């Protein structure tokens, strides 16, 4: 795979994304193909930046991937905790500050 040549991984990346979503979320992504392809545009992660990340990932024995999955897991865990909080409180016991603290930046 040549990270500088988007055509060598564009379609394969969609399959990878679906597999990761299936493992983490139990379902595949429902976003449009156009939205998913926007990931590779200049304002997101263009091939030039992806090539740098690929090199760093190989040099760090998967450190970049590990960081991404950890951040995804942390964010998903925050959402799960927030849903549980809402489900376990009523309008009298709900505290907005407590709810917002579930999304604290100290977890990132």
C-alpha cells in the first residue's frame, strides 16, 4: 500500500472502517460514502499526512493505531456512561453539572 496514492487504499479503508465499527459498536457505519471519503481531503487527513502517520506507526510498533483506538474507546465509554446516567436519573435527581463532568477533558 502506498499512502501517497489514495487509490491503493480508498476502498480497502472502507472495509477496515466497517470491521472496526462492527467490533467496537456492533454495527457498520451508516454515514454516506461521500462523507466517508471526505476523510482524505486536505482539511482532514490527506494522503501526505497519512503517509507520515503510517511511517510513525511502523516506527512505534503500532503506537499511532494504539493511540487512535484508545481515544475512540475513551469517547465511546463517556457516551455509554452519559446514557447510563440519564437512564438512571429522573427529572428531580438529574444534575447538569454531574452530567457534563462525564465528558471532562481529563479523560482525553
